């Protein structure tokens, strides 16, 4: 279209008409006279708009995703950190609960034996090249710990203190080959000496070669002079095997210790010995044996007797009446006349 005077006048006229229609539409509101024309235009151009939108939306979504990717990445990172923190907290809570159970068991053991203890935590194990079973605990001379003090936990005897520093101490475990402790059998009071054998049961030499002992018997510490290095009455373990009698003056038994030396955490150092020997009071109560149930099975009667009993039930004959009835196959014999 050429740029002439008539074309300019036509453009001005169209613009004026457009403004007039807009003004009429706004003033008319819902009853606008151009509402019908709007609906017709929407019916014609609506499908075209939807097609264009469906073609453009993926591009717009991609642009939005790129624009928001930084924010989403930050949110994912924050969620991952929260998840890691929750897992760490859960693990810490489980560990704290385990420690509380160990501490509670140790306090009960100390209370039963009237031992004055200082609680400690195992913070290190002995060097492997030393070929010894030792651990390091986080209390020392400043906490009142001295050399040759008994160490226990909620299960029983752990070991004895061998080296003391200002804030830490070294404990020789009861399963070390260089460890020896005097023992006393429960009830029978048979005395012996227990020696560590590493990851094997303790070897106990009973002083009485003819002592009566069997698997399941339990031992406690006998105690030392001046209660060092061992206080009396601390549970040691349970007999699992008894060697055959020999010609020696002693008798060897193998004892499974109550303490798990590979999973030590909370322990206690006995800084004050009991006033009296607790004897067997610190040993845990023995589990009650399960009750024995005897079942007696009654053999079923012969088949013929079962059929007779079924017929009698159907005819209403009682068992006592059946006993009085004569047997058809064996009629009673004539006993003769009584003179």
C-alpha cells in the first residue's frame, strides 16, 4: 500500500474507530454491544492460540527450568544436608542409648558389690605390635586412678590398671596371656587362678585336683591383699569345658568370660573397695528352666470295638447297660438247678 494522503486518512479513521469501540466496550460492561463479536473472534482464533501455546510452552518451560536450576540445586543441597544431619542424629541417639544401658548395668553391678567406681570411656586400644590386650581410658591420676586398680563394667571383670597418666590410664584386659586373677567357684568356694588366652576362653587351674565342677558353674574374683589389684566378688565367667582328671594336683577348666573384650565402651575403675566380701551377690540371677510338659497318647481301640460303640450311641445304649447285656456269640451257660 502506497504512502498517500488517502492511506493516512484511512489509518487515522481506523484508529479512531478502534478507540471508539474500546470506549463503548468498557462502558457497556457485561452487556457490551461488541460481546458477540468478541465471542465469535474467540471461536475462530482460540484453536490457533492453543496450537501456538503448545508449541511455545516446552521452550518456555525449558527456559524457566534453566532460570530456576540454581535455586533447585541449592534446595536439593539443603535437603541432602538435612538428611545427613538427621542420620547423624539418629546414629548418635542409638549410640547414646547403648551407652546409657551400659552405664545403667555398670551402676547396678557396682551397687550390688558396694564398689566405689569412677566411670570412664575406652578411647583407644593397645598397639598390635605389642602383642598385648590393652585399652586406654579417659581418666587418670587427676581423677583418683592409681596403678593396680580393678576395672569392671556391667557384665563383670574387665581387667586392671597398669599405667596411669594425668588424664588417661592403660588397662590390661583379663584375656591377656600375662593376666592372672584369683577366682572362687560359686557355692563350692573352690579356689583357682584364671589366666587369659586371647580370643579363647580363660584357663582356670583349680587348686583342688578332685574338685567337682561341671559346665555352667560360675566364678568370681577371690580378691587380693589390700584389694589390689583385685577386689572380691566381681563376676569372671562361666565354665564351658572341664578337662579330664589327671595325676596332677590341680584341675584345669575353661571359662567363657562375661565381658566381651572386643566391644568395650563404658567401664568403671574401682577406687573404693567394699567393706565386706559380696561373695556371689554380684552374679546375675540364673535363668529359670523352661517347664517340661509330658503328653500321654492313648492308643485307639480296635476297629470292631469302634463300630460297636458307634452302634450303641445310635441306639441309645449306655456303656453300663452294654456291660450287662449277654454276648450273642457267647451265650451264658446253664448253671443247672439249685437243689
